[in-house]
């Protein structure tokens, strides 16, 4: 483990007043732990945006299975990106709506491009891409 360094942070009192209950709800034992995680989160976000950095993505899509040809279109997009898509799971939410969860691996830029194609398919109601890397350079 690397050497710990203490440093001071100046914050507006109102911001700190909102931060403390948040970190308590999240289960942090100290402000330092919460700030370390926020810094890591930002650094990982920067890391996966690099063109060559290996990244992972979890994409969720909510759509109505009644939209004509939408399921086929989503499947076709995935089949054209077999090198990026590792897995997908289809879940029936109710009699009309489906949730599809797609796991992607590759350069961040390519993951974002595939996710954007899936998210922008006509009939997709909602979706979100969550990206990460191993963060191995942050230890």
C-alpha cells in the first residue's frame, strides 16, 4: 500500500452539511474514505475514456417488446459486435416491457459506440451505460 498523506480541504459549510449525511447513509466511517472513493471514481471515468484502455461496460435497456422488429434490431446490433459484447440477459418485466442487460468489454470508445447504437434504437424507452476499468493504476 502506498504512503498516506494528510492534506486540508476547504469547503463551503452548506456543501459539507449536505455531504456528511450522504456519506453516513453510504456507510463511510470517515470523510477521508468518501473523498478517496470519489477521487477514484473520477480517475476511473477518465481512464475508460482513453481510446486504448481496456474497459468493461454494463448496459441496461428497457423497451416494449410490442415495438415492431425492435427485439430483432437489438439482437442484430449485438451480433455485429461480437468482439465487444460478452453476454446479454433478457428479462420480462411485465406483459409489455423487457429489460435487457448487456455486458461489454473492449476499448472505452468502442463500448460507448455500441451502447449508443443500442440506446438510440427506436422504441428503447430508457437505458444506461455504466463503465469501469480495473483501476489497477490507482493502487
